[in-house]
C-alpha cells in the first residue's frame, strides 16, 4: 500500500485510463508525462542554480560595492562619511546645499 492507495485502486485507475484513452494512446501519454516531468526537473534545477549564484554574488560583494548612493553623493560633495548613517549624511548634504544657495 503506497500512501493509502492499494493494488485494487491502482488497477481501477489503469482500467479507467485505458477506457478513456484507448490502449494505443497509453505509450504517447506515458511519453508526454515523462517529458513533462523531465522539463519540470530541469527548470527546478536551473532555478536552484540561479538562486545559488544570487546568494554567492551577495556574499562576494566588496566594501566599495556596499557603498550607498547617499554615501557616494556625500563623498562627491567633500563630506566625511566614516561612522555616519545615511540619515546623518542626508542632513549634511542638505545643509551644504542650503549654504551654497
């Protein structure tokens, strides 16, 4: 007994399939089912590989790549960024722009 389905149930299912599709269509149905299963497994494997590559790319970032746009903007304006949050940097950028205007 597999998952609540016994031999009599399997025989009944096969008999219904044979009646619905005919004996000549069974190999074609089996082939189609096999191709579908193969395509599904292939797509699943590709998704897993893509996810692993994405995870690895996140781990391999250099400190320069982690720099935010706000930090880059502050450095471009000559503002020291070490130890400051993005909110603090935004305040300093805003203050510097107001002084210039």
